[in-house]
C-alpha cells in the first residue's frame, strides 16, 4: 500500500489474487524463496507521458498517457490501450496486473501490460481523434515493438483508433511492422474474428460452465451490461446459442426488450452512428429505456457484466441472487466488487472472473500476431475454432486447478492459481531479473 499510494483499483486487483495463492506457496516453496510475489506485483517498467494536441478550433489540449509494462516472463508485454477520462495510474496498473494472469491462461506466448490516457473521445470529431492518436504515438512508438510490447484496443479504442495509431507508428519508424499492434482492420493485417473474440469468448466460457452443470444457454434469459465491443458480440453469440438477451446498457441507462434485443440496431447505433443506447427506442417502440438505475435489477439466468470495473456492486449481486441468477461471467475487467463476488460464491452462483472469461480477446490478438509473423490470413471458421478450443481449455484449466487446490467450482481461485503457476515457473527459471 505505501509503495503505491492512492491506487485503489490496483490494490483491489492484487488483493483478490494474493488471497487465493496461499496453497500454491505451500506446495511450491521455491516461489516464496525467489520472492515471486514481490516481483510480480512490481511492473518491470512504467511510462507516463504528456500528449499535447489541437482540437478542430485550434485550441491546445494536454492529456496524460500511460504504458505499464508489467511482466514479460512469457512473451512481449501485451494489453490494450484505454481512452477514458477516468484513466489514471491505478486503473492502468490494475488492468496490467490482471493481464499477466489472463495472458498466461491463454497458453500463448504473451506477457502482460496495459496503457491508456485520460483523453475523453466522447463528442470528439474524427480529425480530433486522429490528432490525439498521432500525438500519443509520437512518444509511445519508442517503447513498443513486435518483440517488446504490443498494444491493442480497450474502452474508447476500437479499429478507428488502432488505424491512426498504427499509421503513425509506420510513418515514424518507416517499417510495416504488422505485429506491433493488434485489432487492426481486415484489409491491413487484422485477424478475422478479433472484433468478435472477447464477447464470443465470454459466452463460450459461460456455456462451458453450464455444461458442467448439465445445462445449456438455450432458452436462458441473459442480461449484458454495456453496449460496446465486448457487449455487442457477447449478445450476438448468446443469441446464436439460443439465449434471449433482454437488456443492455451504456453509462446513461439501460434498455429492456422482452422480445430479445435486436443486435443489428445496437450495432448501428454504437458502431456506426456513435449515439446513446436510448435511441434504440426510435425503431423499437415496445422496448423500455430506464435512465440511471442499475441494469442488474432485470431478472435473468445469466449475467454478463461487459462495461467497466466495479459496475456490479454487493447490492446488485444480492438482487441477482434473489432473482435466481445461475451464472455470472465477466466480460469486462473486474466489473464485480469483492463484496459482490463473495455474495455470489456464498449463494452458490457460479462466478467466472474476467481474467478467465474475457481472455478470448487477447488470445485472438495473439493469433493475429501469429498471422502477421507468418504473413498469413486465416479464415473466420478456423480462427473461431481456435478461439473456441482456447476458451474450452481455459475453462478446463480453471476448473481442474481449483479442484486440485481444494476449491472445486471456484473459478476465481482456479484462474489465479493456474495463471500464477505458469508465470512464476518462467520467472523462477529465468533467475532474479
Ligand atoms: P467499449 O468502449 O467498446 O464499450 C464500453 C461500454 O461500457 C460502453 O457501452 C460504455 O458506455 C460502457 N461504460 C464505460 N464506462 C462506463 C461506466 N463508468 N459506467 C457504465 N458504463 C460504462 O469498450 P469494450 O467493450 O472494449 O470494453 C468493455 C470492458 O471489457 C472493459 O472493462 C475492457 O477492459 C474489457 N475488455 C475488453 C476487451 C476487448 O477486446 N475490447 C478484451 C478484454 C476485456 P458509454 O459509451 O456510455 O461510455
């Protein structure tokens, strides 16, 4: 705490992992001898820099940007960039810390990192977004690279922003280094199914959880928070598997459509028009819009929080338990508060943490890197099959590891321990670096 003052989200993420690692240190005393815990909690490198840029009126703005290169024991640092006014060091460090374990769970050779800026893209024109991205890359380029650190998207950073970032990197370095950033467009080095991967992956993970209880998503009522990249494709896959998605949201409120949310409309509003979710009612008059209040009051069998950290509180968890929710799988990073997780676990609601359930996004980013390295482009079917296999493997690894350490059905314990053992093993082998 004294080394990282005022970084509440980082403390929360570290505490959640460390609370589950006691049995691992008892089984592998060498990890304690080599001070793996102390080393894994300290980023290898943290970069904080100024991003000056001009808006359309010529006015100058100054933002702050971050890149936290947390752990490269398994591969180059890998993790998204977030553009949101709430971004500060504590958020980027929590995301980077989580990313270490998530990336390890994928079984692919990627280390953990994260970055972002307190820049608010809302209401900014296309040319302002471009100016900001170019200015940010003018500093970031010297820290990243195919073999060092590979950024991607996150909240506020989609394929448009990745395009501007990659274009500027290419211009500065005079190199077409495709593997330096992921989430690229399909025509210029991107991977098929990357856009869909995180949301699809969450639902595939939830389906595995249900399978273990001899149930399926078919006919289940699903609520998804958010209406961004992760939420949209979680809804799409859930519907494809027979579920009825009745509600989704943005930071202003939620929509409820008992006939099932029309994904095409949500895509149009969010991906193309960039408007508020409330405008869904313009074309679906039987739906309801509820401003401000929590989406988790909507009864459901499966809850998929896909918006942001700490959006699902103890009070929300209590409501979901009372409404007989069976499964919670996190699409966002750390969307459930520690008290919320505790409530789910003690009520017997199966709960999957983001570092396991949303790992499909970064896994497919690693597949994008593979395609870039081999100058190849895989079909959507092949890429989706790989994603599905990876999600099934992550589920099995979490489930089996939890059982091995006496916590069967506890996906938090399973994910933390399975991820930690991989990273700690590599760190031990590489000496005190
Ligand atoms: P987007 O920017 O595409 O969408 C974010 C969504 O969450 C929007 O609907 C946004 O609403 C809502 N939201 C953001 N902040 C808040 C808030 N404070 N309160 C309520 N709603 C909020 O981001 P992504 O879909 O990419 O990311 C969502 C989550 O998933 C994040 O936690 C991210 O870290 C995580 N994630 C993303 C991956 C990816 O591949 N994109 C991979 C793994 C995890 P509004 O427009 O009103 O702000």
